[in-house]
C-alpha cells in the first residue's frame, strides 16, 4: 500500500529507533515499515501484527515528555527493590501481566498472566511462596455467592451439583442444597468446589504469605491468556503453563519430579506440598523499563498510578465479568 500518511509513520518510527534510517521516507508501507510497526508493538506489550490499530495508534501518540516522565516514575520504583532479591525468586509485573521465575540472574521460565482489574486490583507484595497445592479446592468468596451463585441457583437448582460445589457448615458437615431457601439471603455456609476440570483453579494453586487472600493459580479458561487486556481477575493471578512454574518451585523439594507431579494431578486428589525452601516472590508495578540490549519497554498504566491520564487504560469497556 502507498499513502502519504506512511511518510509521517516512517518518521515517527525512525525517531524512536524502530525503523532503520536507511529505510528512507517513501510513502510505501513495505516490509521495513511492517517490521518497524511490529517492533514498536512488541515493546509496548501489543500483539505484533503490523496493523496500525486503535491501541497501537494510541501508544504512538503519547508524547515523548510523557514517556520520559513514565520512565522517571519507574526508576524511583525500581530503587525501592531489595538489594538482594534472592538467588531463586519469582517476579510478578502487574502492568505487563506476566510472571518470571528468576535463577542466578537469568529468567528460567516466563509466563503470561491475568491480573486484577482496576476495581479489584492485585496488591503489591514482597512475600515468600511456601506451598503448591495440586488439585486444589476452590472456596467461593462471599461476594460471588451473593452476586452470582444465588441467582444461578434460582434459575437452575442443579447448578451446584453440575459444578461440583458443596455446602459446608461451621462444623465441617455437608449441607444439602435442597434444604436452603435460594430466594432468601445467602446462607452462612462455605461454598467449596471439589478438585477437577471444572474447578476455578484447575490443576494448581500457589500460596504465598499475604493478608489479602490472594494467590497464583491455573485456570480452566486458557483462552484468557490470548487476550490483549488481561486485567480482569478479582485480585488473584492466573498463570499460563503454571505446571512449568510449579515444577521449578518444587525442584528443591525432594520427591517431586515433573512426572510425579503430573501423576498426582491425574488422580484428582487434593495434595498440598510445602516447599523445602520458601521462594521469595515480588508483586511489582513497573510500567516502563530498559532492556539489557537498550530497547525500552512501555506498558499501559492499568491502575492509574503513573500520574498522567494519557498513560491510563480504560479496561472496563467490553469486559466479561470473571468467576473469581
């Protein structure tokens, strides 16, 4: 395609080093421009499709002084990091929506993640991972019982049974759903989902110390990891290929090879495993950073913490309401 506007695009991409100067300033959207747009998209956390869509255009139109301010803001955040993060540690970067397992200064595994939405943000923590649970139970928060499960039970009295959710009273006894008035107030009972394929946490739950009841986990909704905006949980972090992360976490815990882990998951039996050595975990908010090769990365300011409205992202439009 040839269009006069491509000259302005070439100039913009050349200034930020995404397009080699020798590519020239013609009006042709050629392979040089296609590659430059993809490079720009990759360092802004956008799908590298070479298409100048709404989000790519928005990122390109943020002024350089605003980006400089964003970098300065994040330098201050980086300076608050502990000097020694630990030989083995896990880094969860919320704006980037990814998880990295780091060992001896190198990334051992990197995982796409789904983090909390603006109205229910994932909290920043410095903590330690102490446990991996295979085939976890999922206990529904009170808010989901009231807003989701009660109306669903009015429509379909078999909903709990279909989703393997049991009602447990304060003494640990199971309560039959048919004894509850689903048109009244939500009962003061635990709504606990059995392990299995329908479980909201699927195969794995990773626990770390925190006061917010948050954790990392698997999900039966694997398609969520393909989405552009992965900011729609209620605070917990869903991790793609979580078994790779669990395998790395359990490597120093005797008796837990990948094969043994998979065998236990296949049984469907709830199995909590304490880590032999607790692994530091850092939930951080870094929306701009430089890479060792000199390339600068930027992400949307999803929780509006960078102090400039141009950097924020409206994540409410068209969002489905998550289960948890």
